[in-house]
């Protein structure tokens, strides 16, 4: 905690120096902002990614400490400007970082950006965009209930998560033209073969592109006998990439019988831990 306090004081003093230099040199406000962004961006990212444990909750706690050390009990407009400058930096940093940090982005938008009435560093149009992105991300957070997902097998049979009888369903969205997918899908299948009876889960492996030939060749080669569906057969009832807000494949979500998300974008190495935790509830 002492480290974060020292770091917050350093950031505040450095920001004040930049602001005074900008005013003294009569440079534009935008130029001053850009100088500060360029100078401090790597330091902020390295600092927060170096936190232990590296969880969204720990990042949020440390940002709260950071902000509290920037502001007096009755903060001045200059202090609020410094806070808003770093708020914008953090929002941009965590908006497109690893999915596990999405709750940090949503927290900053909900608890700070959305409550601003006027800010030197965050315009109304920027806040509007951030709020829209936050609303998209939160739709598939752990604890949220999603609509049933319907996709189609090779024989044009509709498969719906509403009809699953297992305790859990893994939704695996992949692309036969994606190198990571070609590497990770067989790994997930190995996990499925070993543990799907133990943990009572099923997998719907949905190819999100219309590349039929590569899809059918790959699933035939590996003899995947889980539920294989593809956009090449028919369009699902909703766009998974849009709804779950993922930009890269593969993407993985685990839901229960009530369609509640119980795990969001875990790594394959974390799956045993995820299911063991679910068994204990």
C-alpha cells in the first residue's frame, strides 16, 4: 500500500509540473495532454499489470487508493483535472486489455465517468461512447443471465442451450481460419473427453465464420464428437461476437442450466479450477 501511495504522489506532482510547464510555455491544452499521455502511458500500464494478485478487484482497489491520494477532502479544480486525466488513461488502458480486466473498465465508467458533469479531459461524447461500451461488456459478466443461444449442426439441426440437460454448458466460439483456435480447440476437446462426465458439462463448439470446407475438414480430422455447429450451416439466433463483445477467437463462456454465466473467458489451464469451484457451491 505504501508503494501505491508513493506512486500516486509521484503522478500528482509530475502532472502538476507538466501543467505548469504547459502554461509557462504557452503551449496548447491538447499539446500538454498529449505530452502527458506519451510520457506516462507505459509507466501506468507496467505498474498496474505488475500488481499481485493480478485481478480486476485488486486493480480497482489500488485505483481507488490512487485517486484518494490525489484529492483533498474538498478537492480543487486542479486536483479534479489531474484525477480526470488519469481516469481517462485508465479507461483507455482497460477498455481493450485482457477480458479479465473488463470489470475495471465498467467500474470506472459507472462510478466516475458517468457521474461527471463537466471535465477538462473527458467530453460528453467520449463519456457516451464509454457508457455504450460498458453496457455491451456487462451483458456477459459472471452472474448475468444470457438469452438462449441457437446454432446449427451439419445436418441443419437446430441446437439450443435451452435444451441442454447437463449442469453446465461451455460455449466455445472459434474460427477454422484462426491459428490459436486450431491449437486450442483440440486441447479443449481433450479436457472434454476427460472431465465432461465428472463435472457434468457439455460443449457447443460454434464456428463463427462461413468457411464450411475448413470447418468440416478440421472437425472430421480430429473426430470431435461434442456438439459441432457452424454459421456456415445457418445463422444463429443472435450474433455471438456482438452480444458477448469479443474481438478475437477463440472465446469461451460457461453457463448453467438457468443460462447464468458462471465463467467468462477463462484460460484452458483454469478450467479444472473453475469446475472444482462450481462443485463446491
